[in-house]
């Protein structure tokens, strides 16, 4: 398969053995729990590698679904750790950058999480910092899905096509990229406004 050939080179050898084993059990009931557990335990491995390995293992349909579920499970786990530790403790180690991120998250909610997901920062660490802020878990999940959804689909489900678009840029591929980024961004902005309007005034 072209997708597998293109993607295999991006994955370290230690990821290939479990990937090959899991591919034989992709429709088993325990496949999704194993994937989510791996995303949580291997949270300090670059999330792009985990998403790519998931797509390679489970294909263009189940791959993005399982990868998104794994990202949400890992994000939620480290969000809970950050919430438990609290802002004061995290800010003590992170300093002013953590305080700035917390203020942005408090003001902008979903859309702030959306933009944070576009920053190439350690996935687990980012989720701990977000959890230590005052953002609602609901906004955190929505922002994460909107901010990572297109990326997960592209990397886990459409990796080969994305590679071709980068190698051979054209007006069509550029327009597709604009739509992939722009539509979730506009939706995040609109949803954030609607949710803010529905909140009681204090």
C-alpha cells in the first residue's frame, strides 16, 4: 500500500512490531482500549508519531477514529493532573508564560485551546498547563477536537495524499489546506461566542 510505504519511514522500528501485531486485531473489542492506553502511557512520545502509527495500523477509517480517541484520552488524563496540581503550583515552575496562557484560556476558552493545538509543544505538558487554568473541561474537549481533528484525519487517514500535496503544491491543494484550517477555526469562533452568550451574566 502506498500509504503504508510512505508512512512507515516516519515511525521508529520499536513502533512497528506492536503496530503489526495490532493490525491483526483491528476489529477486536480490545483494540480501542489498547490504543487509548498507549496514548496515555506514551504521552511524552511525540503525538505525531502515535497518530501516524495508529493510522498505519488501523487504516484510513478506524485509524483517525482511534487516534482521536487516544488523543482525547491522553489530553483528559493530563488535564486532570493539571487541575489536581492547581494553577499556583504549575505557575511556580512555569513562571510568566504559564500565567499568560492561563489568562488567554480564561478569556477565550474554545478558540484559545484551538490555537494552542496548533503550537508544536509537548502534548502532555500542554494539557497539564491547560488543566491548571480555570477553563471548563467542556471547552477544553471541544477546542481539542476542533484544533486537532483535521490534523489527525490528515496524518492518520490521508497521510499519503497530504504528502503528495506538499510535494506538488497547486491551487487545489492550497485551497484544501485553507478549508481544512479555516472551517474548524470559524466554527470554533462561532461556538465560543454562542456558549459565552448562553452563560449567565455576573
